[in-house]
C-alpha cells in the first residue's frame, strides 16, 4: 500500500471510530451504569436511569450521537517510533475529525478564541487536542479518543496547596468541587484527580486518569486507598443521577500521581459525565486494529 | 393548558400562570407545543443589547440547548440530537429575560439561582430539568423545526423553534412559588460533604 493509501485508510478508520464512540458508550461505562441503576430506589432516580438507558438504545437504533454535545475531540496517543504513519498522525487525526463532523454528524464545537467564531468543522487552532507519548523501539500506535463535552468540562479546577494542607487539603479541594459544580455536570461522574507538583502537571494527570478503565486502581497502595475513600465519600453525599438525589454519585474516582517539589502539592480535578465517551484503539504497523473499549465495533 | 394523558401530566402551549399553580418542585411533567432553543448569546442579545427576540416565546417554552441539526431541502431542518446545556450560565440574564419575553417554561440542565427563582415567582414561570445526555430521546419528541432565527450565531446558538410532542420527562426544579429543588438539595449535600471531609481527613495523614 502506498503511503497515501495508508493515510486515507487510517483517516477513514479513525473518523468511523470517533463517530461510533459518540453513538455507543464503552463497555465498562455501560456495565457500571447498569450496576448503579439497580442500586437506586427512588422513583425520580429510576425515571432518570430509565431515560438514560432508553436513550442509549435509541441512539444505536437510529444511528445518532447519544448526546448532542459531542465535545471537543481529544486524543491521547502512545506512538511507537517505528509506526509508519508517525509523521502523518496529527494531520490525519484532524482530517478524521472533520470527516466525522459531517458523516456522523457531530456538533460544531470549535470556537476560535479572540476572533470568537465557530469554525463549523470541529477543528481550529490546537483542536482537536493531541497529547503524545513516544514509545521507543515499537512499530504500533495506541490511541485513546475522548469527547470532552462542555458540561463536564466546567468543574475542572487546579491549584497548588502548601504541604501543611496535606492530603486533607486534597480531599477538601475535590469534595468542594463536587457539590458546587459536580452536581450540574451529569452525575454519576467519573472523577479524575491529579496529584503532582504544579498546576499543569496535576491538570494533565487529572484528565489522563479519566482514560483508565472503570474499576482500575492506582498501583500505589495509599493512592488506591484514597481513591476508595473519595469514591465512598462522594457517594455518601448522595448526588444521584443528574445531581437530583440518589444513593450514588460517581462511577469511580481515579487518581494519577507524580513526585512533587517538597514545598508544593499540585492538585487538579477533572470529571467525566455519565455519558463518558472514551474509546481505545490500537494499530499495528500494517494498520490492523484492536478495539478494547467497545466489543462488536467494526470499522 | 394542562392535560392528563395515560397518567402523564402534559403542559400544552400556550401556558398560563394559572396552569402552573398545581405544579411543584420534584414533579415530573411533559410538554406539547412550542419550544425554542435559546442559550448564551441569545440571552445576551435580549437582555444586554435590548434586541427583540425574533421568535415569540410568550406563554411558550424555551430550552437551554445547542442541538445537532441536519439541513434538509427548501430551508427545512431535521433535529438529530438535542439535549439541555448547563442552565446556570443563563442565570445572570434570566430575570430580565423572563420579564421581557413572557416565557412560561424554561427547560435546561442543573439548577439555577435566585434571579431565576424570583422571575418564576414574580412572572409565573417554571424551570425544569430534562435528564441530560439523552439527546436522542429528546430529539424524537421534536415533530418539526418550524423556524430558525439568528442563524448568524451558528448551529448551537441559533433559535430553533420546534413543535414538540410529550417532550420529557421534565423534572420541575423551580416552581411558580419560587421554590428551588437544587438549592434545597444543596444544603443537604453540603452538610454531608463536610461530614465526609472530616471522616476522610482522619485517614489520609500521609505526610508525617
């Protein structure tokens, strides 16, 4: 296959995959929502969950985006240095977003800042966002796709705490955000927390944490313990579906961490809404693909 | 007008202040009739710029939303996906907006505050939540897009005037007495939050 044909093939596949992730939620999210739905007993919570599940069925049946806010596309790329399309990747992801915008269709969600106009194509200066991890001596490429909707982007927040505030301060920072902004961000939420050394390191980790499968834990024992404490604590607040009250508030809490400066604790929180449209696809050098997030998805 | 249909309470536009008297926070209702999407910039135009809203929403409903629309032939449009956006963004404009336009039903996502609650009480209006993220459920309740105004604002912000049938479920979050479901819930949430912060803090003293 020529380079041009390869680029076209991968562009088409990514456009289809992006479109698909807007229509059907990933397996782990569906499973978690089913679990939480069964544990709610108030009539209002039941009506809301019934609506959510009917919506997901209708979206697949009518082949339409399940939520109208298909977000700004974000791609978390882990690319091998030997992947044949490494040079073309960022450009082709942009093209794939334009293609999906018209074929799916996706809502137009890229407004150029300062000039303040909507490009109408979902791409603009720096959008879609692509984060790179380069993997030496590998010829494959792994991509997480994420539709970052406006509603669940709003609660995002980062700060730097003094060490005296400790992990107690981290707890307060996260929980305060849940009752001020979280309840409007379409609970049950997936909560990502970054604990690092400054605002930008913590912020990036807090979003990256949302790419982890639901039910996974931080490999550090204390961090995993804190994930569980925060999960139980936010659930006990009882936000329920749509923040209107219920027995549960979150699908999970994921913490990602790095070492920190002795004088600072960078902390950030990011949330994903119940309609957590995350996809995960891995390509080999011949562009054979494996999708781990959605069973039964064929491109 | 209020109709009971298969156990469902359905508000039919035009809606009068009288129609809203027996509707209270936490009730689940549905809507028939005229519903117009209206969000950030449209509110700003009406309230700050003093422009006349080109779709008459008096005694009708608005929806805080930015839909996905497919253009059809002859200046017609299809509603593909439509769901509510965060209502709180419109809070600073909503008192004046309700006063100026005479809208009776505001549908959106999440709570609003005293500006909107005062408008509901003073002018006879309610705010409802349609469970968000359910854009296909909502889209199939749209029978027709009747008009599209202020198209210069782009797809999400255009005023899409729709004729809807049993649009919902709508959960009443502010009623015409000015009671506010979310603000009442928030008191409860914040109390529990403070308890949890104390409880967790005892177990995360990792810096020693």
